[in-house]
């Protein structure tokens, strides 16, 4: 009775938390209202109207040292190198996906985003967006900027998003071809089976945690053409931060602020019950 499943209360994320509300004994006013459940809001309806972005590309694995650790080579982060890494990988993917639609994947976005993007948003998403997230005074989007990824991880992201699109679920590591697996001995073990998780567009997202600041492997965008992890603004939307809430500090700090928070829209609903008790 104390477990609140956020996705049942207009929060587009499966965040299950125990929340206790204590009322002092001398206040003889018990809550007459409880949280009212609503239809679930899917991930796609809450982030799909944001500008499409590509990730950056930073390095590739070029070998191993005498201890077996990776040696990395830097890659110039530009559109051409990013597309070369992806398109070269598409040929290999045909051995796994016979009906691979390269036309869909080849429509790569050009931009990596910015701390502020001037962009006209399509407002027809859901009731939460219009009543809570939107602020027309912004005339754009805050904190919507991608990070850079390893070339090898980009290929795994693409594999995972296509697998989800074709088969309805993200792949476990045992589903990856050997040439795409991370080079560690437990790659196919059960402990890290879901190391790369593409978020499903037609369900609420999984729980946004501060770990999103590390590598983004658990928070892969569902669009194959974008091939990246979620931005700070996308994570913030899932957490129900209004669009005009600006996150300061480094991007790592911004992800921490989003991941460690109680979803503001859930907090609002709890606060309304507290207000009724006080009044």
C-alpha cells in the first residue's frame, strides 16, 4: 500500500518507490483523498517532438596492450566520420537482419544539439505536455545536446534499436553476433545480459537514475537514425521536469540532477494532498 508506481500517475517512466506521509498525532485531520490513477503515458509521446539529433563519435578501439586492455585511437568528431562508422556497419548487419531497410536508417540528423536550440515544437503530444511541460515563451529547447560515443558502442546501439524495431524487444548480449560483443570474458553471461537497453517507444521508460551520467547504455534512443543515448532534456521530460527548468553545471552534473530527483509532477500531486491536510 506504500509502493507508488509512477507510471500510473501521469509520469512516463516505470519508477517504483515507497513514499510515506507522516501526520502529527495532534493533527486530527486524516487525508480524505489518495492519488488518482491515470492512463499510462508512453515514452514516444513525451520526447518524439524534440529535435532529432545524432551522437558524437570520439574514439575507436585500435588494439590491446600487453595486459589485454584496450588501446584507443581518437576520431575527429564530424558528420562524415560518424556516417562512415555507421554505414560501414550496415553491410555487416545484413547477415542478421535480412529485411534491413537502409533508407530509414540513412536519414541521419545533422545536428548534435546545443544547450539552447531555437526550434518550433509540435504541441500535439499528450495532456501532460500541454498542461505541465510546455512553455511557449522559450521558443526552443534547453539542455538538448548529445554526448560522444565509442565507434563500437554506436554499432551496438544501432544493432539494438533495429532489433527492437524488428522484434519488439531489445536484444540481450547473447543475441549479439560475436564480432559485435564487448571484449570481456563475461560478455555472454547472465549478469550483464541487458547491458545495452533500447527504450521502448510505446511504453513508459524504465527508471531514470543517476547512472545515466556514466555511459548511457541503459538509455538508448529508440530511433535507429539517431543512434545515441538520451539527452539531458529527454531524461528531464521522462522525469516530468518542465521544459523551462534549466540544468546548470557539466553535462555529467546535469544528468545527476535529473536522475536523483523525485518526478516533479508526482511531487505536485503529493503536495496537493498535504495541502488538503494542512487546510
